[in-house]
């Protein structure tokens, strides 16, 4: 069973942990009801990365966000490039995102580049997302190893 919480940690003043139920209670401005609006081949309800980060109060030294899956995969991408557009899908048809679809949390970069051609590539759309770590400099990245 994949972890049912997502943790925000690292270079933040207020480390946080969120459950799906807590994400459901965030304001409508913090969420996107249907990610297909920005990623036509994807579905689900998502919370905006920026809203979770604002709640955690990033340190001014944070330059990268490192996305860690529950199974050890990680991708580290520039914070400035993803802060406003990154999404965490947490619900599909009103239910938790199933493990088979990368749940319970799945990171999404709208308009991601093809894998291996940019920092914000499709390989950074992390399935089974368990931790979001802010770092000063690039963090752990297993995308191409």
C-alpha cells in the first residue's frame, strides 16, 4: 500500500503533511477541478503546488523542488520554473487516485517536454508521490540512472 500522505519538507520554515481529505478541504482557488483543462490527456482533480508551498513557507535559499515517489524514484527540478504551474493530482472521479494510476498522489507538469530534453520533462511527472523536498541547489534525481 502506497503512503496516503504527502509531506512538504527540506528548505521550508513549516514542514507539512497533507492527506487527501485535507486537500479536499482547500479553497477552490487552491485546486483545479479537472486537469484536462491544461493537460488534455490527463484526468483528475489537483491541488496547485504553489498553494502547498505557500503553506510551508519556503526558505529564501530554496532553488529546486525534489519530488520523491514512495518507491525511491526522484526528480529534482528548478523551483522558479514549476512553482506556479505544478499540480498534484489527488482525486479521480471523486475517489482517491488508485495505485494503478500512480496514486494516491501524482505530480503533473502541464506541457511537459519529452523525457531527457529539458528539466521540466515528462519523466518528472512523478507517480506515487510521497515527499516534496525543497533544496538549495539540485537535489536527488534518479530519472536517468
